[in-house]
């Protein structure tokens, strides 16, 4: 039977809520149809549509849609594939693709709370689910930054640290702006944008460097699996 968790494993999607997964799987086992809705803003929306259609066969329909216009479920179970924060319903299973990375810069000894506030505001601006991140990223000199490590740990995120030698070419290639203060301190003048792009292996920023109290955040789009 075309259970959604099988598709999730194959496509490297995260199950948003396992209680809902059990309910949807029960519907599938009972032979009832379950329709799939793919977020039209996803880079690989069409590929996911084709994968879902192949997976469910005649046991439902698959549509690429604006997920913010989906009506209430009215008791009908469905699966939505999106990296966005959308209204939750008991009958709606959300599968989360990993679609972005987040580069984070901060002043020395910045408390966890300020970093979490900056992360939260950035995600809310773009309506992104924290479950759809691939990894956070920063510069190697921040690998012992307690507030940063505590923040990503609280979110359950991984974080990758890049050297100045890895960062410098990205600044030149992407013609990124540099902070004179940061460059004088650590040798490179752009942390959040460069490390986000390096982690995403892409050249596309969803959010350019955004300054918060003692913290900077950039978000990069993952453009390939």
C-alpha cells in the first residue's frame, strides 16, 4: 500500500507529526484515497509531484498548489509536502523537505536568547519551518561560542563551521559586502552569507545578511538534492 512514510524515506522528507502519520496510514490500509499537495514554491516541486504520483498510483491525486490557499480538511485526510509553516489540521500530514541552510554570525559571548530570537524572526519572515533546515553554519572561530552552540542544540540543528580560507573566495565570487570590523577581527568580513552559501552548495540567498542585536543571519536555498 502507498504509505506516506515510504515516500518520505525515499525522498528524504521529515514526518512533521507521527500521530497524524498513523491516522493517514490507517486510511491507506482501509483502501481509502489520500490526496497529496505539493508546495509550488519548492525548487523540485515538479519532481516531487511525479514521485508522489508514481507512489500512490490510483489511490489519490497529486497537485502542485499554493499551500496557503488550501481549504480546511473537513475530516478528509491529506498529505502536504512543504517547507512552510501552514495551518495544522488533525487530518493533515505534513512532510518536510530539507530546503535551506542558515548562516549565523554573532559577537563574542552573545547569549543564546538573542541568537534564538534572530533565528526565529528570520524563519517567521519567510514562513519557513525549522524542520526544513539542512544545517546551520558559521565561521570556525565560533566553534566554541557557547550561546551559538546552545541555540542550535535547543533547536535540534546541526552546525558546520568553515575556515576563513573557505569563506574568502565566496566573498569575491559573489561580490558580497564585508564588515570592516569583522574583517579586522577574524580576517574575513562576511560570515552569515558566505557560510550559508557554502553549506547549501548554491549561489542563491533567500535572505541576505540581516542584522539583529549582536547577531547576523542569512538563509541560502538548497537547489539540488
